[in-house]
């Protein structure tokens, strides 16, 4: 495939593409696409788009990661208390509404775990 053919296929002037290595890889990719049966081209296009989107995603901001880890390791005491109250209420409702043995037994185990170590639930 000539340089001009490659430029026509990619709609990119040959001076804007970069090294000959890049051109060679692009030419190989185009040959593979041309050898793909036409009925599979929509799937191939979708795969290429998904690959590009995932490969070019910005990495997670390290500050956001640090903030999330800090929140996990040092939870807000008010939020922790509200979560514990909400969980206790949920368990109470669950125990009242359910009459099956397994449900009652599970509620008792969760209640005991909540009393012993509310952080682990």
C-alpha cells in the first residue's frame, strides 16, 4: 500500500501522521480490516471504539483516591452514627416483618455483630 493510498484511506496528509513505524502499523491495521467479512464490520467498529475509549480514559485523580481512602479509614462520626441508627432500624423492621426462622436468625447475628463491632458491618 503506497503512502498516498494510506493518506487517502485515513483522510490524513502524510506529513501529519508521524513516523514510518506508525504508518506501517496503520497500514497493517487497514489490511486486517479489509480482510474482515463485511457482516462483522459493525462489531469490529464497536470494538475499536470501546478500545479507544478505555485506552484514553484519564487515570483516577490521586487526590480523589486519597480522599476516598481517608473517608474509609477515618469516617465522620456523625455519618457513622446515622448509618448505625439506620442499620439498626432496618434490622428491627426486618425482624418484625419476617416470620421465617432463617430471617430471624440472620437478623440476630447481624444485630450481635453490630453491637460488637459496628465498623465491620
